[in-house]
């Protein structure tokens, strides 16, 4: 079985949100937050990560905050390619599937597209 999830976010919305410490701690996991901070917390990257979290939830037909978003970390390989690092309930959801993630952005919007393949959903 194959499923896909997609999300689009206005970067301006994220620019306001990343100024709030409580938001950062609620949404981004520790390694994810560290990567974002190392890069200077660019709103484009944070928006892409948030869109990727929503795309992940759509793969499993879940609503926002149905799984703690900190459990869906979006990290980057040395090449810059994004991938999910899952824990807790998010890891349980994806236990039997393989997920591929792509993120892109313009000056004003960020989008994420996730594809999951596996026998069970």
C-alpha cells in the first residue's frame, strides 16, 4: 500500500511563531531544534519542518496535535536531504512503513510531501 501526505504553510506565519519559546518547545524535538538553531532559525526551514509534520500526520489520517509534534522530528542529512526521526506514538504509527520526505520553499511558502509504503497502516 502507498499513501501520501502534503502540506503548505505561509512562511510569514512561522516568522511570528518562532519568536515564542513555548511554541518552539511544544513543536520541535531536541535534535530538530538544535539543527534549526545552528542554521540561525530560518523561518523557511522551520516552516518546512512544520509542514513535514502535518504531511506525516496526513499519511496516517490523524489531526494536528493527535500525536505530540516533538515526536516527529524533521532532520537534515549532510547532503541537506530531509528525513523523519520518530519517537513515542509517532514511531508506533510508522512501525511497519517506510517514509520518504521532500521539502521545498519559495520566499513566501514552504511545502512538504511525504510518501509511505508498507503492508500495514
